[in-house]
C-alpha cells in the first residue's frame, strides 16, 4: 500500500492488559470497546486503512484515536506501575471530548430539592391546593430560593424524567393470581 506511514504507537504490558481486560467486560460500552480495539490494532502495527476496514469504522476515527493515544503516551508511561492511576489516565484518554453548547441551567442538587418539594403536601407551605402543579412548584421553588428563576415547563420536565414508566402488564393482578 502506498501512502504515508501511520503514526507509530507503543503499548506497555500493563497498558495492553488493561485494554484487553476492558474488552472482556460484559458491560463495556461499544464506543469504548472500539477505541480500545483501535489502539490495540495500531500498537500491533496495523495500518489505518486495514484497521478501519477490519473494525468497520471510518478512517478518520482510526486516525483520531491513534493520534490521541500517541499524544498521551508519556502521561500513560508515568503511571504505568500504579494500576489505579493507570486506569484513570486510560479512561481519560479514551473518553469522549467535551461537547459544545451551553451548560445546564440547574444543578443536580437544585433538581433534587425541587423533586423533594413535590413530594411534600402543598398545605405544609401554605398553598391552598390539594396537589402540586408545575406552576405552583416553580413559584414555591423561587420563593424558597432553591433557584432564582425557573419555568413551570422545566419543573414539569424534572418531574416527568423521575417518574417510573407504567408497565404494560398488570403486575399486581398477576401476583394475586399466582397466590391462589
């Protein structure tokens, strides 16, 4: 094959063992497994085109992960004999890059406090209603200084996200029938 030689990368024995152990995990995310396979293949001397074809991914993907590993080789070598640190650095090297866009408007703690507020009876807070509405919860969250401002729609999204999905089968009725 003609063309420039791919950037060479090296793997130490502990690094290779850690990558192979990662691939053997039953719950290894597929994106992470692909990145580990790219690094292992690149370290074995395979060319980018062959790796992309073998792993059924794009050539830019292979190049990116080969380049990122090569850039981190010194950092990985520095913690090579410290398994816990090596695992942390390896996870950082193989992690997704930060995405663009605005950060979230509310912290996890604020969301939990709003959901906790929704679990309490409105009468405890002097509200003359029997059940919370998103509008009432938003007003109370602002009143209690949980957040400086929030829309009823955002409160509704938080509550909907935390709600368990209803099953399509009547489990209670099924359990009662088995008991008879």
